[in-house]
C-alpha cells in the first residue's frame, strides 16, 4: 500500500497542483514536451488531435505564466517559436510517468 499523502487540514498543495494541470490539454502538452523535448508550435498542434489554435495558444500562455514551459521566439521571417519544459515543468515528469504506469496497469 502506498504512503498516504492526504493533507485534510491543508489542501493547498493538492489544489495548487490541480490548478497547474487541470483541463483537457495541459497534461497532454506537458506529456508531449517531456517526450519530445523542444518543439515548435506546429508540432504540438499536429500531435494533439482536435485542439483548436485558440485553445492551444491559451493553454501555452497559461503554462508559460506558471513557469512550466519556456517559449523561445527567434527574430526571423517567418517567425520561429519553440517550446520546452522549464526546470519546474520537468519536475512534473514523475507525475506524468506515474499516470502512464497507472494507465498501463489498469487499462
């Protein structure tokens, strides 16, 4: 049995984590960046089925605002933008790995 991690009197750590990864797309973005490393916007869009440009842009901005991803823009024509996980974002990889393991085990 895994160690119990409940913080009944202090739910803030759990709720903070949820605020970062909640939603249909954020974990998918984090997962892809963890697997693929630094990628361009078009690669993310291509690998996340059914996400709209507007939704992908807003999710990337939110993750950037939380310092989970790094957006690097190159001053050239046409514009080139790359995304990668920050150190804080990389610290979520064990959580993603645990989710993958759980999915394999219980699928």
